[in-house]
C-alpha cells in the first residue's frame, strides 16, 4: 500500500494541474460585445412609467395588550 502512495500523490497533482490549467480559465479573457443588440437614441427624450408595490406591513404580537400593527402609507406607487 505504501509503495502506491507516492504514485497516487503524483498522479493527483498531475490531474489537478491538467484540469485547472490556465488556458481553461476564462475569467480574464475579454468577450466581444455585439453592438447590434443595443440601440441608442441620443437626440430623443425617453419617458418611462413604472409602478411598485410595498409589501412591508407587519404585526408585533404582545401578551395582554393589543397587537402592534404597522401598515404602509400607500400600497401602490406610480413613477415617471
């Protein structure tokens, strides 16, 4: 068993370096950007309408006293 321990260690290192060799790592390579995907309108004023809804009400229970209920002011917001 001991005679195979050194062989196993060397093979593990070789396999590990082959799997993680620098040519396989693509974190630092730059990808080309497809400029046809984006459309710009430099002389136009863009108007966007959006809505959002608040989901923040909560209740704090208490013993012997009424529960404390927190409710948001407005449930639906509209933005331009």
